[in-house]
């Protein structure tokens, strides 16, 4: 399995959020999902994208704890390393 880098994960998360309707100008690692108007359905879609790309499964309780883009990136990188 290839190494999952933080940069790759961040790029995937940011581009996916933009595709899901988040404003490109507002996207940053410190942006909150609330500020980006990202709801639970968007996060569920993001979870599917992550699972398809990195074989990292995010559970509902994991996703519910995420507040920022950086939180999501950190969790994905951590899970990918396991």
C-alpha cells in the first residue's frame, strides 16, 4: 500500500468539499464545517470519498466529532497509518 501523505489527504478533502458546494474562497485547514455550511450529509459523502480513495472507514461517531477541515485530515491520516 502506498503512503498516505497529509498533503494528499488535505488536497482530497478540500477539493471534495468544494465539489459538495463549499465556497472555494472559504476553504482552509482551519475552516469549520459550520462556517463552510457543510452538513452531516456532506460529511457522509466525504466519508465515502475517503473510503474509496484510501480504504479508511470513518464511523458516524468519528465524523460527528469533526469540527474543522484539519480535524478531518488528522483523523484520516491517523487511520491510514494503522
